[in-house]
């Protein structure tokens, strides 16, 4: 059996160093190698894909991106590594883990406990995407897209609109388009007021709406379109959504 | 909830106790079901009888005779009154103090009057004057005991405030404890000396947190506590945590409530430093301005992390402790300005209790 490849992600250096020591203590009983470390989730995603990690030990409580959001982004990979969550004291997360029978470690971590978690991770236990979504207390700060075996993050604030097309959802920023495997309904629920639905198949970032204009005549009736900030494209508003959108326009 | 009610004083409406707002407790009847209260009533009434007998007798023989005579008429009334009060206590509890007091008088006088026929059977002498005399004695005694409880109530009010203070004692976040222990563990193999220092800081910090924190302490001591705390945070946050101290040496001797600053510094780290990848600065500014002490603390404000809990609780806690110590003379205000969260405390500048 090839040794398991482990990555440690924690924003605190002493915590990473302690985890290295503990892993070292486990090595005799459980062969593995530490192939990378990162101090935050964004760097962590890169480290994980570059080092082809099998297991990630990730702290929940980190700046910019929580450990749970990090794990959610990992799931866009074709073969995501196993995730072991680590927390000092997070009542909410611990309850969520218990309810969903997810494995987690509490700091200070005991070597014996770490060993059990590693064995479990090696056995192929993986949290499902929907479980991770359900336990994340806050909306994500990024959308994630798998591109050439890596995770590309798109900050939520950069998204202009999301449009459903057959199997995928197209996510449009000022610069480019990405394909994400999510449903508009879920996105609408997760981000609350950030995006507004202008059409059955389209969500627009509220703060990117510059105005509305009368569109071309279709079916003998002129519809309205959203004029966007930073993109020339105009998006049609469905007749069903128009009353709500109109209220928004004031 | 804080155990404010204590054993002896039972406030009238228990939901009022939950609020730790007002300074002195309003007057309240004692809890007539409390053994301490009952024995106090029995003892004080008998002591009164003793004094009365002593005042009306010239020698020991007469004193003994007098005492027996008084006891004979007093004890049955006293026992019936105490038992009646015991039975009525739940009702009395619900009344406002003045009406409760009236009700107590009514009960005692009724007991006296009811037992009067029995007294006349034993003692012989009856009639209107005797009854009036008995009622007068009963009313006088009741007033005396009521006065005694009133004074006692007043004397124990500060104790209640202290109980509140104790309940309000600041607590350190478990998040901090476990992270710090983890950081210390990381040092033990590499740098045992530093690990020792860190554990000593941690011990000192918890000694203070667990100590009896009701007395005001010198600002100097509170600041050194903050430094110990920040040393520990520095250990795990490293470069990310920067502190800018702007202290007024003239304020060192000022007396402040213990743990008035440490929880705020802890909040500043938790809400201001931890959510950021880039280094952040906590600024602590302390100044003495005439008879006022100004404390100001600012930290970077992270709008996205406002779902993190605990801030308001710590603030409410400190605000109430300030109020208990200084009443309206102290204030605590917060605001957000220029991307920074700012807490300002003003309290009287005092150097002796």
C-alpha cells in the first residue's frame, strides 16, 4: 500500500506544527507522508490539488474561508480527498458533525484519536456534498469550478449573473464565463438577497443591476430587460417576475 | 441565571430577580417559610419579651414570675401567628410590600384576638382593656420585627449586588483556552522554556478569572492581565496580531472593575484579528481627564463575520458591572468608524475605595 498523502490546513502556525508532530507519532502504525501545508482555504485548495492529497486535515475556524466551505469546494474535484475537520471549540459545527455522523477532531488532538480518524479516512469515508451544504452555517464566499483537475474559485462578489442551461449553470463575471454544477434554486436560497430571480432560468446580482429598458416586441407584447453593470449583454425579465423586479427598481 | 434570591430574602416576583438592572432591591417581606426567618422571628420576639419582663421587675424572683406570665400569653399567639404567616406566605409574596405588611399586621392581630378567650380562661382577667393591651403589644412587637427585617434587608442589599457581580464575572472563551493549550503543546518539544512561560501566563490568567472579582483593582493590574492574555494570543497568531498601547502613566493607579478590559481585548482578537489573513492592529488608549478615566479600544471591523457570537454578551456583562460599581457615572459606547470597531468606556477616576 502506498503511503497516504496528507495535507494540513490551519491558519495558526503552532497548530500546524503540533499536527505535524502528532502525525509523526502516528507514522509507525499508519504509514503516510505530509505533502503540503496551507494557512488558509484558498491556498489550501491549490496545495491539495498540486500535491494530489488523499487526506486533508482542516481547521474549521479560519479567516476568509471556513474549513467547511473549503471542504465544499473540494467536492467539485473528480476524486476529492478525504477531509478530517479539526476544531478547538465550535458548538455549532460539533453538533452538525454529530448529527451527520461526520468525523472530527478537537484541539488539542490526541495521537490515538488522530490515528482512528486517519484509518477511517483511508477506508474511503467521504462526506457528501449535500451534507456539507447543510452544515455550513454561512453562505459561501466563493463559487468553485473544476478546471483541468484544479479548483478555480470565483468570489461571489464578482458574479454578475447565473443562468441555467440544460445540465449546467453558466456563471458570468465581467471577465468570463464558468460552468458550475449547481441549481439556481439552491443558490437563491443560500445567498438570500444577493441574487434576484429575473427569469425562471436566471439569477442576477442585485448590486449589478443598473436599470431596466423596454426590450423588443415578442408575441406582440414588449418585455423588459435588465441593463447590467460592466456587461453589455441585456437579460430579459420574465412576465411572471416583472412585478417583483419592478418593485425592486422603485 | 445568577443566584440572586439567596436564602433569606425572597423577592416578591421571581421574574424581577432575573433582571440585574436596578441597584437596590425594593423592600420585600421575608420568606415566612424559611427556617432562618422563622427562627429570627421567634428569637427576636422572645428577646423583646425578655427585655419587657426585665424592665418591669425589680429582682430576679419577680423577673422569673413576670417572664412566665408573659410567656404564657405570648407563646401561643406567637406560634399561631408564625404558623398562619407560614400558611399565607405564597399569598403574601404576591402583594406589594405595604399591603403585605398590612396583611401581616392583620394576621398577627387576628391571632391575638382569636386566642384572647383562651388567655382569659387561663389567666382569669378578661375585658376590653386587657384585649386592647394584648393587641397593642402584638402590634408593637410586629412593628419591631418588621423594622428589624427592613434593616436587615437594607444591610444585605450590597450582598445581593455582590452576588450579581459574581454571577457577572467575565469568562474566558473556551475557544481561547483550547487553542492556547494546543499552541503550548506545540512548543513543548521544540522550545520547552517558552512553553513554560506560556503555561505560567495561562495559569495567571485563569487565576484572575476564577478569583473573587468583586473589588475594584488598580488599572495597572488589569493592564498586566491584558498583556498576559495577549502574549498567549501572540503565540498562536504571530505576526497577524499587533497591539498599539497608548497609555497615560497618570492613570496607572486608577481603580477599575477587574476584567473590565481583558474581555474587550479578547473580543478585539476574536472579531477583529482572527477573521483576517492580513495583520491587524488593536489599539488601546487610556487617558485620565480630570476626575474621569477614558478607555478606548479599537480593532479592524470585519463585516462578513458578524455572525460570530459572543460580542454582545461580553459588552452587556461589562456594562452591567460598570453600573453596579459606578451607577450612572460610568458609560460604555460602541461605534463603527473608518472600518474599525470602537469601544469607549468612561468611568470615574478613583484611587481609593
